[in-house]
C-alpha cells in the first residue's frame, strides 16, 4: 500500500467512524526540534548562560520523501533567549520570522530527514523542564510540511514539535 493510499484509507476510516488503529497506520510527516541530530534528543540539560543549539527538522516516512516548504512558529518560553538563527536549506522564499510565524519555501530536497533551521539559545536563569515548541503560523494557522515534484505540492499538517529544556 502506498503512502497516498494509506492516507486515503485513514481518512475513509475516520469518515466512516471507524478506528484508525484497527484499519491502517498513517505515514508520518512531522517537524521535530532536536537538541542533537545524531541521537535525536528531544530534551536537553544545559548550564545557565551556556549557549546551546536546537535544530528544526522536517521528516517524512514516505516512499518518495520530498520536502519543499515548512510553516511554523517557534514558541520560546520565559527564561530562554534566541541568540542566533541559521537557515540550513537553500531558501527560495521566506515569509515572516520564526518567532512571529514563518512560511519557508526552498529547493526540493529528496530525503526522509531535512534539517531546516538551527537556533542558538541560552538559558538566562535556572529552569526545570520548560518546553520550546512549534505552533501553527499565525496568519494561516498552518503548522506542517509541503511536498514537491512527485506529490504535486501536497501539504500535511503536523503536531507541535516539543523540546524540553532544563538549566542549572
């Protein structure tokens, strides 16, 4: 079963009032906030006033994992400050900013995992398990990923990405 067929089956199961888990599993499209790309860490422990990096990654479990656009807003809790940002893809169009909401279109990337943005942050005081998260972009209320070429720019909504930060 192809990812498109799987997605359609899942929608049909929901429309018919059925259980999604009993009938099929949806191919996952997600945005992740990772403290370490290698270990895929979604929680970090840092020192107060010691800079650390967080990477926004677009990920697809698809037969043809193409990504060309992401939309998100980065919610930064009190006690964390964004000191810098680095774009990790070749941008075509960037509307907005990560803190106010951003639509970022870039050249089609054919990978399952695409590092998109890197943020350099610092904790200004001790923190206990605060969450840095992505939210839907304000104007369109969309949080997600857009495919390219083979999937005719189909878009998928994502759950908010969360990274837990503790500082001492």
